C-alpha cells in the first residue's frame, strides 16, 4: 500500500470556492463548475465505450465506423472542458 495523503493544503483556502484555469475564483455550485463536471463525466464514459469498441472491433469490423464517429466527439468534449475551465480560451470554432 502506498503513502496516503490525509491532508492537502492548497494555500488558497476552501470557503466553498474553486479556481478556474485563468485564476478566477467561483463558487463550487456555480453552473460553470457543474458543466465542467458533467462534460468530464461524459468524456470519461465515452472513453470507456470507445475502449470497449476498439477491443470488439477486432471481432466485429463494422464497429470501426462507430469508432470513427465517436472518437472526434470525445476530442470535442475535451476541448469544451478546456473552454469551460479557461473562459477566455477558444478551442472550439463556431
């Protein structure tokens, strides 16, 4: 068993806030923070799905077409998460 951290200090205090990528502090219940979490969850679930599809594509070649459609979606979700975390950064084009 590895070393377990029992206390973590960020030196910024909690006060119910979290930091965005640009240094701004927002409430942990801010809609932007909720959106970041939802996009991250969807991105990770899509990643698990893609990993399973890639394994199965060896047996069922038709799944490669599904992978080709979903993989770019995951990349876009990653970019969206970045834009949510850095409000002034533009990774997505209209």
